[in-house]
C-alpha cells in the first residue's frame, strides 16, 4: 500500500485523497442521520407500523351472518 503511494503521481494521490474524503464524509452523514432526530423519528414510526400490523384483528360477526348460518 505504501509502495503504491510512493509510486503514484501527485494527481493520482490527489484523486485518491478526494475519493477517500468522499467515502469518509458519506459514512459520517449516514451515521449522523441514523443517530440523529430524523433517524430516531423514522425508526419509531416503523416500530409503530410493525406493532399495529402485529396486533390480532378482532372480527365481530354481524346479525346478517348469523341469519345465514341458521
């Protein structure tokens, strides 16, 4: 790795540094979104949807259904 840096030209080193900076900034932005208020709000709304879908649904039979069964 260090041998590659010694043999690279100044332009190649600058491009590599820019790419590494963009990758680092992307990781930082993703981490701050997931740990910040927006990520917490999204996570809590997803948990609420999951909890609502997981609750058993109670069906109440109507009088018409009972008449047909008789």
